[in-house]
C-alpha cells in the first residue's frame, strides 16, 4: 500500500525496462470562478481523491524473470540502497530563473 500525502498529486511510478518508466498521475482540476472556499463549497473532491488512491493502491507490479535477474544484480552491487515510496518534485528552473522570478514578484510593475 502506498502512503497518502495530505496534499499534492496522486501519482505512482515504476520501471518496466532499464530505460523506461511508467508514471500514473491523477490530477484533479477544479477550475471554477471564485475563491478556494467557494469552490470547496460547490465541488467536493473527496470522492475523486478516494478513487485515485483506490486505483493506485490496487496496482500490482509483477517482475518478469529478466527483471528479477536485473534486480538481483543491482541489489548485489548496491546492497544498502532501497526503493522510495516518495520522490521529490523535479526542479526545472535555474538559479537565474529563480532570481528573475523573485524580482518580478517583488516589482511586477517593472516587467
């Protein structure tokens, strides 16, 4: 069973080959005019949240014989490594991008 974070996307990723990974992500867009409180009062997301986690938790990955052999080799080379249930989001911006964004947020009228 995969633990459920309080906030954030509901996603799971697993490799199917050495250079190929499958990522399943459930993104619930509740675009609606008004404040978050207004949207929460109109659209209850709990059913979709529950359904997403039910799907993720129902997944079963069964390794092929070749994949089991690859895993055994990897585990023998790296005996102290483990798989993680969570991964940190990728950061796509550079320090220069971050600095420019901070300047924009501080003084949007200059841009």
